[in-house]
C-alpha cells in the first residue's frame, strides 16, 4: 500500500488519497515528537487544559462537517455521526475541567522524612494506533488525557480515515496544541514498529483487532515500551425477566445495530431464559426487519453500509459458516447487490460450542440468541468465551441481577443498560479484550510517571 485511500462504502467511489510516509521520514517524526514533548510538558497544566476546552468548542462549531466526513469515510448514519462528534467534544471538555485537579501533587504520610510526595508527570512521546469504527471518539479517548498530562502524541489512524485524522490534527493545532505535540501520520504498520524502536518513544495505545494488538504489543515489549490495548469483544446481554418485552427487544435491537454492529462493546450474544426465549427471538426478528438500512446520509437511516466491502464479506462469510455448521438464520445475512457494502441485519440461533460463531467476534449487524434454563447457566455461557470487554444483565429485580453482573469476567458490567460510555467512567476489558483503562481518572493513569519525592 502506498497511500491512505478512502473508498466511500455507500457509493464505492474513491474520495481521498494521502501519500504514506517514506521510511526516511519516520525517524524525523519521532525527533519532532520528542521536541514537542519538551515544549508541551513545560506548558502550565492550566494552558494545556485550556487547549482541550478550545478543542471541545471547535468540535461543536464544526460538528456538521466532522460528522459528514465519517459518514463518507466509513458509512456511519448521520445522527450517529453527530452523536460521536459530541461525545468526542464531551471527552475533551471533561479532561479540561477535571484533569488539572486529578494531577495535583499528593502528600503522603512522610514515614520518617520531613516530606514524602507523589507528582503525576508525563512520560514522553506516545503512539496512538486507532480504528475506523469510531474515528473521533477512539482518538479523543487516548488524546485528551495524554495531552492534559503533557505527553506528546503521534497518531496513526486506520488507512480509510485519512480525512478525519487530518481534521482532528487541524482542530488540535487551531486550539493551540503545538504542531509537534500532536503529529498525524500516514504510516504503514512496519513504520509503527520502526517508531516503537526509536529511543524517544515511550509507549503505544492501540484499539483494534487481536491480530494488530498482539503484533504491536510484541514490538513494544521487545523495546521495553508500555502498551495499552483495547481489542474486540463478544459481549453478553443476559435477559432474566422483563415487564415489557417490546421495549426490551427495541433496546436490544438498537444496541446491536448501532454503527452497523461494528462496535467492540456491542451486545453480540443475547442469552435469554427459556420462558422468554420464543417471544424475544420473534420480537428481535421483527425489529431487525423493520430497521431502515440504507444511505447513511439520509436522516431516517438507522443502519448504513459496513466500513468496506471486505468487512461486509467477512461478516457474511461468518454467517454462512454458522449456517453450514448447523445454526438457524431467522432473517437477513445477505449482502445487498450494488455498489454499497450493505448487509441485511441477521438473527442467528442454535449456536453450539463446536461452531466458529460461538467463540469468534461478529463485527457487523448480527445477533446471536441463546436459550438457557437458569441465571447460573446464563452466567456460565456468558463467561465461556476468551473475550472480557463488557456485559449486561436485565431484570426488574436488581438484587437478582447484581450477583450475575458481579460474576461476569469483564471490565464493564451493566444492569438494565448496555455499553453506556461517559467521559468520567472507566473503559477497558480483561482476557483477550485487552488491558489498561481509558477515560475518567483511569485514562490519566496509564502513561504517567508517578514520581516520588522525599526530603529527609
Ligand atoms: P485492525 O486491527 O487491523 O485495525 C485497527 C488499527 O490498527 C488500524 O489503524 C490499523 O491500521 C492498525 N494496525 C493493524 N495491524 C497493525 C500492525 N501490525 N501494526 C500497527 N498497526 C496496525 O482492524 P481491521 O480494520 O482489520 O478490522 C478487523 C477486525 O478488528 C474487526 O472485524 C473487529 O473484529 C476488530 N476491530 C475492533 C475494533 C475495536 O473497537 N476494538 C475496531 C476495529 C476493528 P491500517 O488500517 O493501516 O491497517
């Protein structure tokens, strides 16, 4: 690949091309980031916070333009794109408002000295490797806390996100983040490894697939650089009882089909007690068939195309494999003819542990529904995957739901909601969903030098 190319997944038209870095430029980028770090780390925290506040304001002023860019790039429906831009703005504002207090020096019990204190300081230039599914939100989650801390950033976005990544850099620079404190690069995967080997670089945060995560973490480990990984998930949605099945089904369908199902923390496995199962499946099939799939630029569209034809074909193949292996397809699953990367929303049942779909992540508009006979069986099934990002338990009786939520091997457990993401809440997983935490005060705790100073 010699360029970052954006092909509009709705029309098939090539919209943008940005040339990749040459290998000779890589070392220069790392040197510039090191220079940017020296300036930015000595910029008072109040000024760093003010730059983030300005960033939030510019996101809001340019919201329509930003939203349109990702609708073109990766097919996000208009209203969801607007929601993502606002979430990114909210994250920058949250760190501008709360970050400085969270970085104040902590006085410890002196324990025999005159003074023992802990300062929270930046560690240096970092690399962010980000995916196409939430082009602004994923970057904000990494960038806002680390710029607030005083780290400098080299941002390598997905190959299809050339235009949105350029916009983000422009906004941060307009908000007075120095050019070298935030550098957007069109780098190859090998060049990311080359950057990691550069002595100035101190760490890397990647959101994406397990394959990408393990490759980057291996290189980071070899070079003694810290890594944070936010990888995939196959999150359970456990339904124990409900007072309103239609509403539960509506919520389930919306959660699964948002962003055409391309979210790490989307509920991908619906685990339903046997007395509710038939009604749930019938209701979900009806909701999926009713959902408006089409041009993401139209205001009524609920599900747009997948990010690319190859992403669509991967999910369609996973569905076909599940059916070939004995699962039942109740609706959808077929690719639409034409130029767009559309896939009809699908509902699968009858999945057993021998089938690939039981353990794989289905990154598209596909719900898998399982029937179980007790809450304990639901929990055992929920935990029987290698992932551990998030999960939810649904019941009118929270004392019944709480022990099940507590038993989930995940980083985020919810009762009667799924996947709520707010700037002040921690985000991250366990097991093969990755390690480290983003957002809230935890997002300031990954790439920080927790420095002790004692006066004896
Ligand atoms: P990738 O993991 O390949 O892409 C995510 C980011 O990682 C992109 O910027 C990509 O760059 C980069 N990348 C990939 N490999 C390397 C590497 N060896 N070194 C450095 N950077 C690397 O995801 P895909 O787009 O291929 O999607 C595949 C699957 O990944 C999905 O089906 C889904 O299961 C999962 N995924 C999970 C996401 C999440 O939110 N957790 C987000 C996106 C995908 P480039 O585009 O240049 O290859």
